[in-house]
C-alpha cells in the first residue's frame, strides 16, 4: 500500500469537522424537499447559531466563537450583515479590518460551519436603525418599500455585499448555504420590494436557496405570498416563546408553545430564528435572561420543535450575543452589552446552555435518520397524565423517535412511566422518568454504527466508530431509570467496567437495565457484531464529552473545557483544547499512545491561519490506558494572570463650546427651512442632526440671538432616543439638563416628553441676559442611536435626533451645529461622536495628556464634560485565553454618563440612566494583551456629582489554549 506523506495525512486527519466544505472550485448544490436541506447529496439537520460579527470587533475572536459553535455540534452560523456598520455615507462602503466580511466567511468555512447569510437590507437585531445607516433617514422614499429613493439606496448596499456573499457559496466551495431576504417583513408588505431583493441577489450571483424569517406566528406574509411575486423558496418563522422579561426567569412559554409552523408542504420546517436568549427589557441583567432561556427551556421547547413539528432547520438567536460597542445599539431595548443570556457569554465563556446545545447538537449530527421523518402513532405512556408522547419515524430506515415530555408547567412533578413501545424490532416495555418541564427524545430501530439499537430510554448524545469498535454516549436525568435493548444473533459477552448495569440476553435482545448515575461503562463483545463500548451518564457527565475528527477518524474526549479539533499523527493525538486543572480522557484507536495539547499549525490554511495566540507548541499529557481502552491523564492549571491597578489618572474638563467666545466659525450653519423627514420640526430652522450629516454620538448646537431684554426662558425639545439627555448653557452659564424625548414606539411624535412646566424649559437667571447684544446659547445633545423600523412604518426609524424645537420667546436665533469630526477609518462610522475631546483626539492612544492634572475619576465633578485618561500595561500568560473586563466599582449615578474608550475604540457607555451594566468587556484585539493600553473616559455630568470611579480590571475566565 502506498503511504501518504505524513504532512498530507496530518492535514487529512486534522479537520475538526464532520461537515467538511469542499475545496474551492468544486461545485456543490443545495436542494430541499419537505423533509430537509440536502447539501451535496447529503441530508442535513441544519443546526445554526446566530452571531453578529459587528458586535465583536476582533476578527481573531470570530474564530474563537465559531470554533466554539462547531464544538457544540452546530453545523451552521447565521450572520446578519449590518449596512450601517459598513456605510458612513451614500456610496461609501468599507469592508476592511474589523469589517472584513470576506475574512469572516473564510473563518466560518475553516471552522466547518455552513452560513445562513442575512444581509437585510433591513436586519432589526436591536442595532441602530435596525441596520439601516442613519444617512438613509435623509433619503426620500419610504424605507422597506419599492419607492425610488430607498430602492436606489438598498440596491447600492446589496450590490456591495452580495458579490462577497456570492463568492463564498457552497457552489463555489464556500460555506454559504442559504440567503435570507429582509427580516420579519410581514407588515405593510410590498411584494415588489421583496421580489426585487431576490432579483438583485440572483443578478449578483446568489445561487443558493433564498429564505426569509417570518415574524412570530408564521402568519400573514407567507400565506399571502406563498407563490407569486415576493415569494421566497424557503420561508421560515421566528419564535420567542419565553418573551423578554428576564426579571421573572421562572416564566414558561408566555408567548406560546413555541412550535414552528409548517408553512408549505414542499419545504422543510424552518425555525429561522428560535429563541436562545433574550434582550433584557426589564434591566434584570443577562444572567437572568440566561435562566429564562436555560437548559430546561431548551430541552422542552427545542425537542418539541424537532419531534412534534418535524423541523429540520434551526437557527438559534443568539449563539453568542456580543457587545453594542460605539453607537451600535438601537436605543429602546438594549444597553452596551448584548450578551443576550446566550449559550456563550459576551466574554466568550461557555455556560450550561452550551452544554445543552452540545447534547442536542451531537445527537442531531450523529443520528442521520432524523433528517427525514414523518409523524407516526406514538407509544403510550400509560398511568400518568402529565407524561405525553409524540413520535416520528424515518420512512426509509424505520428508525423511530419518540418524544416523552412532562407537561407540568409548574415544574414540580417528576413522573415515571413504563412505555409500551411497538418498535421496529419488536414490542418493548421500558421504564422512563421525566420531571416537570423536561422532554426526552428516545430512539428505536436504529443502526448505531455496527450495532442494532432496538430501543432505549436513555437519550443518545453521540456515537462513533473508533479503532474497530463503536463507542456510544447515552444519557438521562440523574437518578432516572434507563433501559437499552440491543440486538445480537448470538450471546455477546457483557462486561460492566463501571457503574451498576444489569444485563440479560434472551436469544436476540440484549437488555441492559440501570439508573443514570455518574458514568457507567459497559463493554459488549461478540454476538456477531464488532465491539461496543457504551458510556451511559447523567446529563452532566454527557456534557463532558467532546467529539472531534473527521468522520473516518473521530475521537471522543472526556474532560477539558473545550475541544476545538483533533489531529492524529503516528501514535499521537493532538487536541486543540481549552484546559484548566483536571482530567482528560481520550477515546482513540488503540494505535494511539500519546496525547498532546496544542493547536495544529497550519490547520486552517489560507491567510487567516497561524495568527492565533496559541502557537503550534506542544504540551504532552502523561497518559495511561484505562480498562475502557481509552487514555487518561491530567491537565495543568493555567498560570494566573496578574492585572495592574488602574492608577495614574489624569483629567481635563472640556466643553469650551459653552463659552460665548468659542470660535465656531468652521461649524456648519444650521439654516435649513425644510426637511425631507416625515416628521416636521416645531420651530425653524430645522435642527435635525442627520440633516446636517451628523449621525452618531453627541452633537453640539450654538445659537446666537440679539436679546430684547424681555426673554425670560429658553424652551428646548431634543429627541435623543431612550436614555438620552441634553445640557444647556447660556452665555457660558450652565442652565441645566433634561431627558431627551423618546417617542420610541408609537404615538404623536410631538407629545412633549417633559410635561409643562418641565425640564425642557430653562428659566434665564436674572442678570444673565445681555439686552441689545449677542447672546449665545450652547446645547449638547446626546444621540443614543436610531430607532429600528420593526413595523416597516418608516416613521419610527426616521424619527429625528437632535433639537426639534428651540426658542427664546419670539426672538430669532441663528444656529450652528457640530458633530463628529469624521469617520474614523480604523474604527468605522459608529465609534466616534462629536464631543470636543473626540473631535480633538483625546480618546486616542497617541494623544499626549502630560499637561492634564492628576485626578482619579472618583473626584467630584461639575456639570459639563470631563475627560480622564490613564494607561496600563498587560502581559497575560502566553498560550492562554484570559478575557478581561473593566469594572465600575461605585454606585452608578443618573447624574453622569460615561463613554469608555479603549485604545481609541468606544467600547461602551456606563451610568445610572443607561442600564444595569457595571462590567464592560475589553475584547482581545482591541485590548493589547502584551503591552501598553490606553483608557479614556468622557464623563458628561448633568449636575454636580461624585465621579464614576473607582475602576478596576478583572478576568472573566482563564484557560490554557484559546483561539
Ligand atoms: C426578532 C428579530 C431579530 C431580533 C429579535 C429579538 O424579531 O428578527 O433581529 O430583533 O427579534 O432579539
């Protein structure tokens, strides 16, 4: 036999994936029928996790998140593409650096994930403008319609983004399998618009099936447009059964049973967005959202969707949420963190939800007959009303899937039943026990590798042929009874290596009875089949397993925090794994004697390979062979990370714009008397910031008037978006602050946010006015981001930002306006606003602050804007992943709001009015992990207050390995 060169062999064995996208140039196809997608001739259950690259501005960390998805058994990632993120102005698009989506799609492919590409044009996603760039607010024509101005604008975006997506389709050897048009486009619909998006996509080379995500109940849109103009090939439905009130994490399906509707008979059931976390509407904190959508919810709802509905296309929103850094947030529903209570936290740490995804994802991937099933009569679960069953079977293999669920909504019950199961191999009575709000998918009549599984009341997590035998991982709730029946033509030898398992053979069936406790190990040999190692554990034990390797050569690993991939060379298996001190056990062919930890060099290929922190350095684990034939050893604790104190702060007050003599000669004159905005101003001139090209962050206004002497007060109305405010000075004297208008969702735009008399009115103190002379009004208005266009009414989205009314009695005022100095080429359009410090670069690392006075950010503050800067050095342990955060230690006060700049990047906003968040993620990439970093804080105080300090750095976690 000719031997393959070692390098080639290593490359072949290295890939972590079961789904191996073909090499560039080989044509592949995506087809579908009523059961499932078929990619390159193979039916798949699509298990996708949503990820927003724009919420993680660090491409190397994209790799980390996507590898973590893959390691949990996801075979796809769903990606929104944000138009706003790439386009600061009409005709201007940027796909470089953190916006390099070519690289994003390459990384997805390298991670072994298919991609659902979702370029909008409208995406929602609680992102500013719902993904629409703010300049679109000044374009005539109703958004999300066929009207001319909007049409020209969105076509421009599509013609930029589509070609990038097109070259990464599976038909081109890339990962993109589906293209999603628009987002929840079902209200006020315009079929021609929906059709045009698809026509543009096809013209730009999109060949894969086009999908869309229908809102909420699969209602209006798809039924009206099932065929004809606007119809997509595979409509799907979004479902959020747990809603978004995280303060009450014990809720159970307030928005329904969560079953994704079958929309058509010729397509698979597509859960286009299925709830996997929540926005934190009540400011309860994302840990509560993680509870609300935790493993119990996932077990019950996801498995119901799989077996009751027969869905085979799932996209879970979100798999990883990320950060609303800069001005990325839509202001009404979210604050800086978009952690979402997802399976992987904002700081990229896996959670118990990740474990549940892994248990389910591995099952979907290992048990192929699931991709094609029809409903069948289910076995009864007699004797207990709370336990119900529903079942499906694969028409070709006969394999049955029975969902046994406990319908007690209060989660108090735990009920047992003996299933009377007419399975393909015979009729079986098998015991099971399910607690309230839980559901198990049980399998019968399944060719499990070289074995025949007649029936089991344990759930299958995964199985693999390893070194001439089958290794299978089964599981059940701790303490519950289980029975597994396997078929053998002759009596096999059964060796219980660990745990308590009773075995009986009756001339055909080998029946194993046990309780799920710890991890039982059973070796079955002979009986006319290849050997089988059965590993039967509790949920927790099952979650400790990882599967890595090609289909020809998988390995199973028990222990470690994460296994990204495995490579076999000679007698050594090399695991790219994240580890802490603990046990690692590897199930590999017997020829393997050694275990190494460390990323395999060059594994990914292409220009993105080898940039990761973990080099090809080796770290051998001393192992011994177990009775199970596996190799066991111990992993070392990571070196601890030393973090510096944040000291050496310097401070400088700004807002020179408030002073009467400030030179604003280069500011834009704000003198428009008309606006294309559907909302008309209350006073003229038009002062809408967007109309003057200032779209993100703070904006300054300076108004001059010749006082008559009769003026007694200043009346202002600014619209900022929720949580925004504005500050007012007259002739250099601070008059006060007010909350900005919100008018987020409905109603009359001009309903005053601050009822009369209110803080929108500022009395002029005696002696301040200069009759007959120039008086200068200075107003600093926050812009918290742009509303979305969720209901496609154009009005919410186009709601102005900035001053919408301004008067000093009837005295005429002339206005100037100043916002951001321009788009930061590196950091993109959403990072920098119009504070004086931002316009003069105080947030940038290179700025020299030596002349600033020494002062820590906990010192007392006067109203206005004060900046703080410090720098710190890091030298985090090499070859480890240590995510770092910044913590505000004091009680957040509504008196201030703080913009946080890390090395010039606006990484978030803190303050008592902003949200419950005190910890801010400082992602590697923006953070220099080995070297100097600069922190700058811009603190806007509306009244005298103590500062926002003290501040400290902390670690979210620490593992060896990493991306
Ligand atoms: C969906 C929408 C997503 C996101 C989600 C809630 O309706 O399509 O973009 O907004 O709700 O987080």
